[in-house]
C-alpha cells in the first residue's frame, strides 16, 4: 500500500504536475480528508450524535409527544427494572437465541459438508439453499404467517393443531422460519472456511488410515473453528436482537409469551407507554450487555486459536 | 458424490424452495376469504393494487428509498474507500474504527434517538431521511469492501495514471473506477437488498401510511377489514416483495458470494 500512496502524494504536491479539476492545489492530508469527508459526516450525524443523544435521553424525562422535560436519572433505569415484562422477555430472548443458534449452525454445517465438492449438481443445491436469504426477514415472516394460518396452510398433513397458538408452538414455528431464511447464509460462511483447509491435510490423514468420522472430528472441526465462531457471534447477536419475525408472526403473543427485548424497546417507545426516555434506558442496557457478550465471544475465539 | 447424498441434497433443496413455490402458486389459486374465490387468476393482486394508496404508491416509495440508499452508499463508500486505501491523513484509523463500530450498536438503540434527530432536521416522515439512515447502516460493510477493493488495485496502475499527469480525482474516475467495479456491484447489491427489505427502520421513522415502503404496507394490510386477514392478498404481497430480490440474487449471485468472502476474511 505504501507505494501508490506515496507516489500519489508526491505527485499532488509536485509543482511540475498540473492539477486539473481542482481550483487550487491542496496538501495531501487535506486531499485524504476531502475524500473521507462524506463518510465522516454520515458517521458523525447519523451515528455519533445519536449515540450521545440516546445516552442523554436515558437520563431524561422524554415522552414521545412531549419531548424533553429535563433530567430525571435514575428513574428511567428503575422503571425498566420494574417493568413486569422485562424478565420474561430476557428469559425468552435467551431461550430463543440458544435454540436458534444450535439448530441453525448444526444444519448449516451439515449443508456445507453436503455441497463442499464443486460440481454442477452442488452448484444447484447451493443456490437453492441460498435463495431464501435473498428475501427480507419481513417478507419471509409474512410468507410464513400465511403458511401457518389455519385458513390457508398447506401443512394440514402434519397434524399440528395450531402453529402459533401456544407459547412453545409459537417459538418452534418462528425458529423454523429463521432456520429456513438463514441456513444458506451460514452454510456459505462455513463453506468459505471449509475451502480454506488445504487438501494436503486431508491427504495426510488418508495416508495415515483415518476414517471419515475421525477425519471430520480431528481435522475438519478444529480447523473450522474460526469460521464456526464467526457464525456463532453473528447468530447470537442477531438472535438477541430479534424483532421483525416476532412482530409479524406472533405480535408477542400468545399472552406476551414471545416478547423479545427489542420488542419491549419498541413497545416502550411507540406502543402504549410512549416513553422514549425509558426505551432509551433499556437500549443502553442492551448495548452494554451486547458489548460484554461480544467481547467474551471474541476472547473465546482468540483463546481457541492460540 | 454418492447416491444417498444426491437424494438427501435433492430433498433438502425441494424443502428450501417449496415455501417460495407455494407462495407463488397460492397467490393465484382459488381460496375462500380472498378476492380469488373460484378459478385461477390475479384477484389477489387486484386487492393489493387497490389497497389504500395503491400498490403503485408503495412500490414507488420502496423504489425511491432503495435507489437513494444505493446511490448514497456507492458515492460515500467509493470516496471513503479511496481515502482509506490510498491516503494517509490524521484521524484515519479512528474514523475507520468508528465506522466499523456501527455494527456493534443495535438498530433499536440508534432508531430511538434518530426518530428525535430526524424531527429536528425536518426529515420526519421523509423517504430521503429514511434513505440517509439506511445508508448509515450500510457504511461499515460498504466502506470496508471498497477499502479492500482499492487496496487490491495493482500499484503500477495508480502510478501510470499519475505519470500521465492525472490529478487524484481524475485517477479515481478514469483509472480506478473500472478496476473496483466488482466491489461497487457487491456494495450496491447489498445496499439494495437491505433498503428494499428493511422493516424496523421505516416502522419507527415513517408514520404517514402513504409514505410506507412495501414491506410495511403489506404487514399493515393484515390488520384491515375488522381484523379478518386476507391471506391471498398477503401472499400476493410476499410475491411482489420477493420477486425483485430473487431475480437480482440469481443474476448477481457471484457478487453476492464475494460479499461474504470479504466478510469472512474480516472475522
């Protein structure tokens, strides 16, 4: 990278080179900043300022329609802790995350192993598994909403009374939707990992007389761990922040049994309570927890690589 | 590959494709409680066309938001990637890290203050405001992708441009742009899919139902008519939503996969 940079910069400041398209000659540092300026503006206005603002909102009495009515810390945080839906939502979100991650990664690994050889046929299979991930999560949820409805379901032959009627059926029906939508996505990530394992390693194992099962356990799995860890981080983070699928499929029902944490944020801010300050407090807590979870996962990943 | 694997693979492929095929077939087949009660036809699409502001309006909203998001994302990440890959300037690493940090903050955490902020900027209920926010969410991937695209450009190419007396902007426009085009296609594809499909962002930021993008409109449609849901119209809505994504995906699959390759490298 050093060379094109230095030549570019030398040329820019060299008086012999005519500078076209610019009214006056600028120093290279300024040129770099000029190209980075749009990025910096976007990040500042739509990311840095909102992060500061949400922190301030979390310690303010801030209604949806009334706006800022001044400092009230730590009332918002106390209200969040006292919300009767908080702990059920936390528990449900964790349960959903564990179930989804285990099933999704298991299936994605099986799919990746199934299509890892390159051929016309596996190419068709890969595309078929990947097509659902082109759909939006909301579109996929709407599709399954119709698929699960008693009026229009083609799944009557399964003998399931109600796909969304009880807390546990609602959970499993949603997990099925997520697995369908994301299995191809994680298969692709694992496939990248699988293909980076050198053929020599497999060749050596074969010469040593290792069975297929032994090769998988002692060669494929350990060498695939970085990819598996990446998938786990993405899947855990995504599931902890689940919203669209439950908002569309279950609306948190039946009996508030499938309310996730992010749904609680939404409800606090825009649905019922109309309290932006309280929602901001809960989202600050989510941000903190997520940072801790991600740091722990990165540590785990790094520890295993050493 | 052995025969049992063929059978398992084929069966799974059918299982993955069947919900899509079912939605397409069900949207035109006869069904009680929908606009298409007897015979096959486009009755459900007719319902969709006449729903409130009409599907044309919602498609237009979605198209405006998606096109704006793609343009903003391409413009910002092209210049940003060029800056990060080719220039040294104070604050470079900090800016890059803060851009990537967007990934660490949940959508919901940002949408609460953005709802207030867009009101202050006079962008409440605005499709432009929505596109600006969606662009911000795309920036970590887009800037990262464009940075590695520029870093992969052979150094002789950049040098030859300058020997010819190009300024850095002309070098970008005439020499670099064709070379980083694959990266731009990947960034554009991801930005389009994300903007076309996003649900929670317009749900929070757009309260005027005439300005709703299509996913929001189809989801809202289910609550109409005294709580009785017209599943036929929902199916037609899903097909309308999914079709552009699937066609784009099939046409640009290679670029889609490259996006994941670069993402995997990052991890």
